[in-house]
């Protein structure tokens, strides 16, 4: 809805999900056939789909708290 998303680009950023965390990351142990990988969820990584820590600049600039999804091999 317009109320939820707003019209300013900054308001398109995560505004509600886990805002009480400094950085939102989720970790799963799953057999992906690869060793531990951090998957980008901010869409700013130059190594997409892998995290290159660009989320740190994104979070600081946009006052967001998105972090990667980390997949770890069992
Ligand atoms: Fe996008 Fe880390 S660079 S989550």
C-alpha cells in the first residue's frame, strides 16, 4: 500500500523488519555443496549474489539494517 511503501526512495528500504537489531542476518545450516557462503540481501553487492559487505555502506547511508543470509554446510 502507499502508506506502507511511501513515495520517497528511502522509504522503500526495510522499515519494519527486525529494526531492533543492528544488522539483520540469518544463518542456516544446509548442504548446498559449497562451503559457507554469505548471500546478499541488500542488492548492492558487486559480487551478487554473494555479499561483499556493501550492505554496511547501504545501511549507514539509508539508516537500514539489512545483512546477508549465511549458508553453512553441515
Ligand atoms: Fe548485500 Fe552484504 S553486500 S548483504
